[in-house]
C-alpha cells in the first residue's frame, strides 16, 4: 500500500515499511493527524484481483500501466510492503469505520469522479420524478439515499475493477493526490487468492499451536501420580502432541446428528399419518334395521 498525506512529512524521503501491519492500523495511522479543513479525509483506491485470482496492483505498477502514479512515487509519505487484511473493499470499509466516527462509504470510480468534482462546493440536489399522487418510486428513493450518503462521506473506498482502463485509474489517482481538499490518498490492492489461503493456513496452525500448548499445560498441572510424589510425570505423560489434529466433528457427534435427523423424519411421518386418520362424516341417532342397511 502506498500512502500520500498532506501532513506528517517534513522532508522528501519516503518511509519504507516491511513490517506486517493490519489494514485497520494502517488506516488509523494515516487519518489520525489529518487537518480539519480538508473536505475529504481519505480516498482509498483498492485494485481488485484478476480473474485467475492473482494480485493486480503489482503487475500494473511493474509494467508501466500507471506512469503518472510512478512519477508521484517519490512524493509518497510511506510505502507498506505487507498490509494484512485487505480481502475486499467491504472489509476495508469495515476496518476504516472501526477507526473513525466519520462516515465511510464504498463507491465506484465513476461515483468518485463526481465526488471529487463537487468538493468544496454546495451539494447539488438530485432531480427526481414524482407521480400524480406525489409519491416517489422505490428506485428513486434508493438513488436519493445513495446521493446523500455520497455527499456526507468523509472517507471513501474506491473499488477499481481489473477491466477498467489503467489510464483512467492513473489520471484519477494523480488528480486526487494533487487536490488541495483531499487529506490522504492510499493505493492498495486486494491480495491474491493464494496469499489469502496461506494466511488462513498459518492462522489455523497458530491456533492449533495455542490449543496444543494449552492442552499440555493442563495435563501437566492436573495429572499427578502417587509414585511421583506430586512431581510432574514428564517421562510417561502424553506430552508429545506431534501428529495430533483438531477436527470440527468427531464420530460421536456425527452419529448424534444422524440419529437426530432420523428422529425428526420418523416423527414427521408419524404426525402426518395420525393427521390422516378420520371417522365418518354423518352420525345418526337411530341405526338402520338389520337387513335394511341399504
């Protein structure tokens, strides 16, 4: 992630950070000292991943698809080489909202162009059509709500799909950097599918290690043998947890689920059969004479 800020930079040097940082922490550090006279606190451009699941931003910057952004690289405040947690524009918007009380909105590139043009100006009312009864249809209500949210947004998450012309993206980012009323500009990319899978695998291993250490500690504290005179039985206890895996469902749990499903099905069939039992529709006070039933 590349960050341009109009504050906090006393010299022309760019700070390079190789430390892994969460997306929420990166956003919080970026916007915390933003001047109050800025009409837009931050504009965060998020480049989507390609159809094959690979990360696109690195490819665009390396092959020269963003020449104007490259010219602004030396003006950046800080460059983060590893930002964890950028899985989607929605998750990034949630991270930004957790760090500020200001309104955060996820928008498209075309919506951002209109937002950037209207900065520092009075918001223009949206033209709506009213029927003969003075009512507004549902689509226009949604458009009005979106228009008001766009005017009130102070931090915007701009989603940049991969099919958008890189020239348009390049011009929009540079124009935002040069805008006097935009406090911070962040350019980031959604991580590749392989990177997300590796991080999830590492997180699962980390949780397994914590659970394993907790299990070993509990066994060492709780299991005492009389012949050891209260000492830890480190030679014969089951402290070697190599090859031990935690599963989400044991055979007993699976058998219980199958029995519960069978019970529900049998009960449903039984209740339906009992509901089909019916008696005669007509009742008489005097039965017909024997032999004269017809």
